[in-house]
C-alpha cells in the first residue's frame, strides 16, 4: 500500500511542500482513481488543501471520500474551463468586488433605439404574419431551473395554473402555443410541411423530477416526447472567502456546498448538448428563450420573430415600458470612454448606481411619460442560430459572471455566509463583437408581460402604480389581454371593474380564454369574431377548438364551446345565465390549496352553457 502511495505521489509530482499541506489526502490517495488523483492535484494547486483537513485514516468513511471526488468531477465538467477556471474567475471577481469596482465603470449609459410596436397596426400585423411563417425554423428554450423563492410556492412554477377559468398550467399553455405555431407555420408552406419545433427545458436538481413528471403524466401535453429535451443545470461551488476557498457543506464535511449559478447556464448547456448543430443541420434559423411564468408571452412572439427576421437581428430582446425601480433590467446603450458601445440589459440593482455615477443625480426615475426611459427587459431573447453557434464555439457558452457577497463589515475581509458566482442568460451579448446586430423590440405590457414572481404579502407592498407580478395580477392580465384583443377586433367588450384581492387592486375584465390553436395572431382573432358580438363584464367565455366562429353572439353569463379540429362551428344568439362568480378568499386560509390562496379568489361555477362538437363538418349553434 505504502509503495503504491509513493508511486502515485511521484506520478502526480506533488512536491514536498504540497504533501505537507494535505497529509490526510496523501494517506488516502490509494482510494482514488487516476482521474480523481488529477483532480486532487488541481485542487491543491488551487490552494484548496483545507478541503482535506478533516479526512480520517484510510478505512474510515472511504465511500464518502470517493463520493466527494464524484462531486468534484461533476463540478469540474459542468463549468466551461473546469473548476480551475471557476476558482480563478472567482478570485478575480471577488477582488473587484472588494475594491468596489463597478462592471460598468468607464461606460456611460444612454437610452438606445429599437423597434417599438403598437398592437394591431399594419406594421404589427405584417410582422406577425412574417413571424408565423418563420416559426417552423425556430427552436424554443424554456429556462425553468429556478426555485421561485420570491413566490414561495412549494411546487414548480410551470405546474401553476396560468388562469383558473380553465385551470391550464403554464407548461400546457407553452406547449400548446408552440404546437399551434408549428401548425400555422406549416400551413403557410406550399404543399405543407411536417416540421416539428423543438422545445428544450432547462431544469435543475430543484425542478427536474417534477418537470419530467408533469410532462409524463400529461402525455407531454400533445407534443411528441422526442420533440422535448430536458437539460439539467448543475449548481456551482460556494466560496468561503476572498481567496475563493471552496465551502464545505455544514452538515456533511465530505460535500462541497453548492448554489444555483443562474439562468446564464443555458448557453453552456445548449452548446455541450450538441443540439445547436443538430438544429442547424435541420435548417433551423432561430432560438427563442423564455421564462417560466409569463402567460402573455406567446401573444408577443410572432411579431417579435417578425422583427428579428426583417431587421436581421442576431440578438433581439423583448422589452416593455418599465416603471423606475421595477425589478426588471433596463435595456441600455453603454458607451465606453474608449469608444466601444454595446446594447445590453443592465440589471435593476445596477441601473440606479450606474446612472447616479454618470451625472443623473436622481438615478433610476420615471421621465415625463410616467415610465423609465430605459425599456424593461422581459428576458425573452431571440437569437439567430448561426451567429450564436459561431460565438459559442469561441466561448463554449461561458457567460460574463458576477458575484454578490454579503460582507461581515466594511473591511470586506469576510462574508456573512458563503457566496458563489452567478450568470444571467441576457448577458450573452457582452462578448459579441461590435459588428453583431443587437436590437430589441418593445411591446405594450398588457400584451407581452405578466409574470408570477411575488407572494401575496410582498405584492401588496409594491408601490402604487408598479406592477404586482403576483398570481392575482398574472391571471387578471390574461383576461385583460384577451378582452382588449377582442375589443380591438370589433367585439363590444364591457369595461372592467376595479376590485381588490389579497390587498391588490386589479382591473377585472370578462374572463375570456381561448386555446392557442384558436388564435395565435391578431389576424386569427379578427377572422373568427365580428363586430356584432358583445360580452358583459361578469361573463366568462372559454373557446376550446380551432374552427369556432363567433357571429352575432351576445354573452351575459358563462359560455363554453368545445369542438374537434374537423368541426366548423358558428356560434350566435343570446346567451344569458347566472355564470361564474369570483369568490374572494384570504391567502392565509390554509384550508385551501396554495395555488388558489395565492390568487385571493376562487371561481364559483354557478351556471353555464356548454356546447360540444365532436363530429366533423359544419355546425351552427344558435342560443
Ligand atoms: O439558476 C437559475 C435561476 C433562474 N432560472 C430561471 O430563470 C428565469 C428567471 O428567473 P427569475 O424569475 O428569478 O428572474 P429575475 O426576476 O431575477 O430576473 C430576470 O427576469 C426579469 C423579467 O422577468 C428581468 O428580465 C431580469 O432582467 C432578469 O434577470 C425563471 O424561469 C427561472 O426558473 C433558471 O433556470 N436557473
């Protein structure tokens, strides 16, 4: 045994001084495989000998020692450049942080110019049409590895209902929207096509199993299982001090403490998965990234893709008008003293200091429009595939990182608790050359952005006029958008009433919902309704089917129309019944499920008219 140890020692050339820094590791070397010995050598070189201080004699906890190196190996292979790169990047960023260096030092922020769209005008309609046509050349990437700590929901956010009228969850809505785009796009190709739009979901240890379970127990919501790829992000090692010494788990000294690295991981994962080249070879041109809880997003996607196509943007970020201090990053043009410029998301916690440091004494404030002059990044990115592959081939998907240690005191010598490096997917353009075509598309908030991020208590504390980003506001935003779209298409929609749920004041519009296959563009809605229709404020309307036309319909109550794709149904007449009511509930009422409580209301289904067409052919329904 002793000679084997000696042999390994010479093999890895750990000098006497190193041997003396980690004698306990030396004693255990014979337990390790050659690869693990290499990793041990690397750790010692990177001054991580503290990790082995407590290692007992061989024969004690040997499995745990091997498990430790299994983890080191995972941490090493899941970070571009390996653990060496991680430790060295950490040292540099921790030194910058200690020195109070701002990553935007030397850059002056200004308001960039980009495409600003108005829903329903000729330009918007033209872009939607172009976007739908292009959709069959797109792949979708959903980042869903986050725990959603601010929401405080115990399950995965993708499983939450986006509205409770139908109870459809976010993931179902996303998949049905992609399938609807796929079908609509293929119909525009002469002779049809059978393209399948790929969907990648980035998960993490926190979300992987429940996401897979949600898909499997719902037959992938109609998508082919082969169309969906789950890529799991790994966490990164935590750091104990400014020298980037890796932190051991407080409850298990044979484990390195880890935390999430952020949504920026998606680029490295996509790169290493080999999917990008596969898509490229299959003729795809676009990759669309999106987040876990924005029920409005797919209303914005066709036009935004149309913008990418017509403007030939390599990077197109979707944005909405932003309220000052709102927790979304601002799209900003940064001009360096040396002449370099870039258009990039400046995260909400950095925008204010960066403005103050550059002559804007009031920092992040609204201008005369009542909004911040910087458009708000909603983290929906459309990247052109070919330049994306070229860039990742250079960077391997590594994204500019940052560190945010909580220091014990102003000497910044030690941390209150361990920290780690983080990265964000919207920082991708930071490494691009100045020739890259980086742009953005601003859409109206009511159409494009209604995330569910805040728990009821925090939402109630949001300054008046700023969005709540709660389950309550997220659901109400769906009804509002659908009502406004129908109104714009000519339907007489009653005005909303203002009501309060979970201490949040919201507009309550008629509860109108439709399945994505009914309409994915404004043109689809216009084709399927006419101006002789009306819907009262207390009404609920659920449209489930592809070929359902509302003609001369007057609704005051609840109407549900369900039809198979082969049935063409015309709905008209006067529907009046007691309908469905919104019953207020308290989020503290623990007798109710959390999904319901977080909204502050539940739907009391008193009376409805439900019609169902399961036979192909033309049907006329007159109430
Ligand atoms: O390690 C992680 C962390 C997050 N996510 C996913 O990334 C998305 C975004 O996460 P958050 O909702 O926590 O994001 P933030 O609110 O912190 O902010 C992000 O979303 C905002 C808009 O919703 C702004 O665009 C902002 O600039 C951007 O950083 C979610 O789908 C989440 O599941 C991961 O996949 N892995």
